[in-house]
C-alpha cells in the first residue's frame, strides 16, 4: 500500500514557506503536479497513476501528439498519454496554482530523472500555437532577433500557402515543412537551453506511489 502522507490544507498554506528546492541536475527530480481526487484514489488503490489521453484538450491535439512522440523517443517508458508536472517554478506561482486548483490535490514527487522529459514552459506554447521556435543567437540585438524571427515566420507562411495548408493543423502540412518546424521545437527540450530563471515543466508516462512524497487535498 502507498505510504505517503495525505493531508488537507487551504490553498495558500499548501506549500511550505521558503525556497522550494528544485534542482534540474538531481538524479531524482523534485516535481509538483495537480491532480483530481479521482486520480489520488487511483494512486492509493493501485499504486500507480496512468494518464487518460481522452482528457487532453482536442484543440491542441497536434502539439500533444508531438510531445508524446518525443517522450516515446527519449524516455525508457512508453504510454498513450502524459502526466504534467512543474519541474521549476517560483513559490509564488506554485501558490497561485494551488488557488486555481482548489478542490484538487497537490502531489509533491521525486521521480528518477531518466523517466521525465523536461521542457521550457513558455516556449512550449510555440508547439501549442503551431509556430516556429527561434533561438536567440549569441550577441544578437533585440532588433536583429525580431527581424530574423519575422523572416522565419513569413517563410513558414509562404511554404504553407504554397502547399495549400494555411490555417490547417500541422499534421496536415507537408512532411518537410512539419519536420523543419518540429526540429526547432526540439530546442526547448534541451536542458542546455533552459535558463537559470526559466519556468520548466516535465512530462512522464506514469507516476508510481513510491515517487510521491506527500499529497495535499486543497480546500477553499
């Protein structure tokens, strides 16, 4: 049976005071995830939590599909869905997330590094929006970066227009166009491109009871 503690706390008291203590270089990563009461029940009764892919937002099916393919390619585990975690976030943002997830459950976990895929939280929105991810070049000015980024976006639109897929999800784009776009997204999966102060998320195929340090039911 799972042996992690399950407590109850108001959203503004669910996170201990002080530094959270994230370390992206650790062998076992400190992670936080918000789950439903039903998910906690599954974890307590079966000793594991497996994501339900039907809960993914259909509007972003293309982006989630790409992330799942990357997880299958990079992780030793496999599955049809992804569990989402915070791998680095400020304490204030974590508390705000608790307030936004009242009646849910905050799970604090430590998962072996090799079982999770890290990604830059804000840059992940490039995949959600089907847009290019453009890394800044060393020594590049803001104006030069903005101009180069605009050229890349315009070139992508020209290629989509020529292929007759402008306005369609990237699953329907020609393979070479999609491949170039997805190759750029791989940059925000590379830990070397995660800045010291960047918000970082993580995805995993499964959460095991032994990965969980504690669960807090969030009250109003």
